[in-house]
C-alpha cells in the first residue's frame, strides 16, 4: 500500500469516527433536554445545561472543521498536489487524537452530570 492509499484509508476511518462522535453529541443533546425539563426551576442546573450545550455546539464545529480538512486533503491527493501533504496529514491526525481524548473526558464528566441530575 503506497502512502496515498494509506492516508486515504485513514481519512475514511476518521470520517466514520467523526460520524460516531456526531451521533453521540446528538444523544447528549437529547439527554440535556431531559435534564433541563426535570430541573426547570433550578438555576444552577440550568446554568450547567447551558454550559454543556455550548460545549457540545463547539464539538460539532470541530467535527465539521475536521471533515473539511479531510475533504481538502482528499481533493489535494486527487489533484496530485502531494507536496507537504504528509505534514498536513500528520497534523490532522494529531488534532483528531487530541479531540478523541478531550471527547472521552467530556463524555465522562457529562455522564456524571446526567446521572446526578436524572
């Protein structure tokens, strides 16, 4: 497998992973609605719900940015614009890994919040 095929395989894997993250964000948003409805009189919980909503919206923006970055790399590879592509691919891989770790932390804290307020 040459370098372009290897990177293309990574891109496909990343897109699937981003789809999964996006689905999880939608689930989290639905859980937030339930918490909000159950604690409509609690200002403190409402503040936390708003904070999580904001965080989740930012995660969706990051997911969208990653998709655009992947599509741009794919376009460049398809057009034979390979100069510097390894560096951009490596940077994107590093950014996605950081996102994975951050998302895992968010998921843990979010679930603790939902369980405490369910």
